[in-house]
C-alpha cells in the first residue's frame, strides 16, 4: 500500500500463543505469515519478518507501521481475538534515527540529574 510518501516507523511485535492456539496449529498447521502480511497491508504497513521463537515469547514480528495509533489499534484487534496473549509493541529506530536521537540528546539543556 502506498503511504503517500510518509515515512513509516519500524516496530517489533512480540506475543505468546495460549495452549488452545498451539493445539489448533498442531492439529491444522496454518501459514500465519500471510495473515499477518494482509493485516499489516490493511493498516498501510509492511511485514518484513515473522519468526517463531523459544523463550519469553512465541512469535516475533518485524514490521513497518505508518503511525503509533495504527500500531496500537492493530495490537488491540489481535489481542482481542484471544488467539494470542501478552502482545507487546516496541518501536524501533534505524541506526540513522538513533544517531539523530543521540545528537538531539546532546543539544538538550535544562536536565538536572537526581542528587545534583
């Protein structure tokens, strides 16, 4: 989907599958990546990667989403389905954006650390 030249932000989405979802996927494996890609496109975003993971979360997604409201709305929709639990949305910065933030931090005045 064309975002009209707007710069999209990167996000990492993390979630867990409850046991009912895992049972369903074992009994009838599904390509959830195509479903995730369609969902991203419906909000003007783009799915880059989707991983199954072991550890704190079952699924990790790297995507671009046009704005924070769209990211939160999509997370609400997915979480409300009951098919996932512990849905987390983490904004990511490219390294160029991180450098911009570092430079901006160096130019901010008026911060006084605790105890100073």
